């Protein structure tokens, strides 16, 4: 592990140690972000006491900026403020440096394996779908991306892209999003928690005439700090994914295996197709999850579409069908969800 940290530190030093490293101007932040509102109604047969409709919102305000030093080194910062009160008021927040050596990120951001993954496109919009959506109206979150560390503080290095290939690696010493500036060294004996996590991603992205191709793979491995009632081993995850685009169509899929830190695999795969022309887009996406720990299985389908009615502005709508057979305590049995939403970027 020390070799990884020392090697990354050496890359930073190599990029900064040269004459004329001062920039003419300090970093100036710009403001951007998005806001989403979703209205949903449905029929869930797991609990008669649930209200069968809801209104949800989600948004972020982004503060981003960068500058280029006289030696060519680029330095930037990214802070993402949640636009509505939640448990994590500040989402991703990190600084980055890039140059001929590649790119380094330091702070609270998703891992290289997560950021480099490809899968099927959401039929309506990335805020919905059945793969890492912002809105999960059944309360079940599904993803085929490597997701062991989320926004925990980490160091990430991306190589330059060469002949379409790029590799990234992240190291997370403590899988905890709690700010660590004033708490000192964290405990390394928390029951059920994985620490010293390495996450590696690789992808190939290229275009051949009018056909675009993206292929990705990822791997993550943690070290169990102390056993708990549900986690008794080091955890590993791996995934593969691909996406092909041509003539307005985007076809993709992904497959993920997570041993859950107990040698009881949870496997997830999803496939989908989306067609977009002008401001319109429509598609379909299917996912299947099997969990050996509780012999559970889930199938879910979304059919949906979107319409862009202005720059960065769109409406989306769709219908989802869920069949949850023990995969989660949320929304057991069959669920049918219809939704209408808006997305505004600024």
C-alpha cells in the first residue's frame, strides 16, 4: 500500500517541480448543477398501509474551477452542494491535478472503478432507470458499478488514455464519509467494516466511422477490520460492461458479482436499448439480481422516454415493473410504478 501512495506522490511532485510553476491567476469558481422533481404513483402489493403516490425532489449546486500553471500542470476543485436537506449536505468534494502524467484526484469522490464503468442507458433519464437512479420509487437501489466506497475520502490516479485504453486506481483507507480533519486516525477495528480498499477500473473507448464502442471492467478488494454477525471475510467485487452506439441507438449491458464479505455472492446484470432523435428519446431496460445469502431474486423492467424542451431542460416519463422475491425487505412481491419527472441543468 505504501508503494501506491509513494508512487502517486511522486507523480504529483514530478508535475509540480519545474521552473515557472506559478499561475497568473488563482482558481475562480463557476456555479452550475441541476434540479429534478418526480411525481410517481403505483401499485405495491407488499403493504396495504403505504400511500401509493409521492412527489420527490433531488438537486445539486456545483462549484467548480480550474487553472493552468506556467509549466502546463492543471489544478482544479469540485464541490457539490445538495440542493435539498439530506443526510449528506455536501456530496462529492475534491481537488484534482492533471498533466502529461495523467490525472490525480484527492478527496471525497467515487472510485475509478465506479467512474469508468459502462452499462445500459436509462430508458427515460439517468435519474430513473433500474441502474443507480436518483429516484427509486420502490426503495430498492440497484447498481452494476463497483460501489464499495462511494464518496469516502480517497486518492485516485488515472493514466493518460492511450489507443483508446485508460486505467484508474483508487485507494480508500477508511470507508467512512465522516469528515476526518479533526478526529485523528480512525479506528481499524470496526465490526463489519472494510478498510484499506483498492478499486481498479479499466475501459476502452473508441469510434469507428459512425459506431461508438465502450468496454469496461472493474475490481475492488477490501480488508475486513473485524467480523460481525453478517460480515466475516474480506469483501471483493468485480464487473464488466459494454455500450455500443449507432444511428441514434445505444445498446448496453453490464454484469457484477459481489461476495458481500461472506462468500455469498450477489450477482446483478442488466441490458437495455435506447433510441434518441432530436429532442426525443425512448428505451427499455431490464435487470436481474440473485442473492445467495437469502436465496432472493429480483426482476425489474423500465419502459420510458424523455423530451428536451429547452437547453438543459427535459421532461421524462415511464413505467416500471418489479418482481421482488426476497432480495430486499422493501416492496416485496409485485410493484407497478408510473412516473413523470423534470430535469433542469444550469
